[in-house]
């Protein structure tokens, strides 16, 4: 394991009479942190955490009331006036109980945030790893509200502050004062829950700048679909309904959507992307690994474990299970059909079992990175952003793509996670934790220092 994978600890939450904590947010958290993978070609740049002083006076605080923060590495040369803002991912909290738990982690409190983070993939400062954005001002905004930077309420009894929208606004104001107001070009990006946030805030980001500034948005693994799970239920819709209601997200959702649909539906990107005015690029795996694990085939929808082997390794799926995934892919393609008709928008939907491909170096830009045709992800995003080429790349259905970095989970006392044909991370765990991890995806959280299983 590389030195940058600092440390790993797992908290086992004991089953209570009322059952386990919801695990959807934890699973999403884990997969949003694969950028620290062992495929990095060199030691990454470590960037310190900056807390936003005075944010509390504006009510812009994390779940526990601590200051929000970001990591910033300044641009240079031709990129001195170019800005890339990357929104961190990490699930959601949809009940008082799991929001209270969340504020004891880096997803809800600055107390537990890493003091420095590695900048890899789209955040790398090396031209050979990030050819189009390496010398830009690059910022990673930390995620500590649990509602994709969109809530605005609080629960005094539980001492919870749902202030994602205020964190977003205050962070943007702070960065504008630090030079972003002079940007000649800007890109808002995000991964997973941060990818959803980049969709929700894209037009707001555009409005920060004069019309002369080139502004676009990128959503990586943010196309969460309102899909039916393997039991015929709506696992993710139920989760999102809790987030929207608890954190009063509805007041910050686009009126173009809420005037026609209920607030929960307007938290799903499929009902938003066609109405975004700012040019946007959607980067997504057609068989998104988080959605397979936590939305399509969670334990609650598969109590007897019929899908356990299949969702751990797609090679173990039978023909009917593969067809279920193909139907999901078709739903995703239908969801972006209107969006894709705009000449200003871009698409890269590869037929992989992956999640968050812009943060990992081996998926963003490497000799053997995933490709559609002859073009990889970094080149596709760069060509689209700089108007070098139109980019609407949709892969052929599984199993035709041999360039994928598919995620495979071998859950055992020795838990091996294969993230590419040439890269394997091995975590040796006590037998108790091995048993606990039989059906969890979020062991990946170890790659950044914290995980919990339920």
C-alpha cells in the first residue's frame, strides 16, 4: 500500500433493537475516494486544508457547527487566471440518527477532516497526468453537510446544522475574493454526491462570472437514477426523500423543476440536466458501481443474498442479472437523450462497473486508461471544454469494452479489491471485520483513512 494511504480504521456499529444505520451514504462515501489508488504514477502533491474563517457568522457550518473548508493549489503560467472547483462526494444523511453519526466523521465535521489531501487525476499538478488543467487554480471543496451542498435548515434538539447551500455560497464568495473573480475560464466539477452538486449548482456557478468568462460544468458519477431495485422497490427514491425533507432542500431546487414535479423528483439529475443553461459534461459508468451496490441491489431489497455474488463481481452474474443491468443502462441513456441534443453539452458514458473516474489517476489519464473508441476521459473532457471537438461518446453495451477499470470485490478475511487488471489493494482484516464486510462496498473508505460498516 502506498504511503499516501495514510491509515485505515473501521468502526463496527453494533446492531441495536431498532436495526442498523442506513448504509447508502456510507457506500457512496467510500467510492468517492478512489483517487488515492495505487495506480498513481508518482507521489501526488499534498495540499493543506484551509478553513473558511468567518463562515459561521453567515450560518455556513458543517453538521456539527464547525467551519467548512477547502484545499487550494494556486495556478501558474497560462493557468494563473483559470479556476477548477471540485466538489467532494461522500453520500448523504437522510435521518436524524445517521446525521448525528455523520457529524462524528469527516463528512460532518472539520474536526475529523484530513489536514492535507493528495491532488490526483483532474486535480493533479503534473502535465503528464492532467494535461489540460494541471496549472490551473485547483480547489477541492470539502463536503460536510450531507445533502450535496443544498440543504438549509437545522435541528436544535440534535444540534445538527443542515447548511449545505450556505457553505456553497460562502465558499464561492471566499474564492472570488481570493482571485476567482478575475477568472477568464472556470470549470465546476464534482464526483458522486459532489457530481450531483455540480449539476444542482451549475447555473449558479455561471452567474458568478461576467459573460466574457468561459464557464462550464462537469458531473462525474452524478447521474443517480430514480430506478426500481431488484425487489421492485424504490430504495434510492426513499433515501432522497428523507434527505430533501430533513434538510429542507426543496427551497434550493430549480423552480423549472419544482413547478412541475415533487421536490424528491427534482433531486434526481434525470429531471434537471435538460434544463441547465450552462454547458455541462456528464461522465458516468453505465453500470455505476455505487448504484449497483446500494440502489439496485441493496441488502434490504435482496435479503436472501441472491445478488450478492453478482454485485461483488459482474463476472458472477447470470443472464437475467446482466439483462437487469442492461435495462438500467438503457434508463441512463434515455435520461440523457434530451440533454445530449445540445451542441454545447458533452457525454462520456462507458460500459464499466466503475464510479468516480475523474479523481483516480489510472482512469483519468494514463497509458491504459478507459477509452471509448480511441479517446480517454481526460482528453474527452479537455476537447469538450476547449471546444477542440464535439464529444458525445456512448459505449457499446457490456461486455464489449476491454479498457474498463471495473471494481471487483472479493469479500473474505483477506479482502482484496481489484480496481484494474494490474492494480490490487489488499486489506488484511480480523475475521470479525471480514464477516462484517461480506456485503459492504465502503471498505474503499480505508483508502482515505475512515470507514464504517453496519
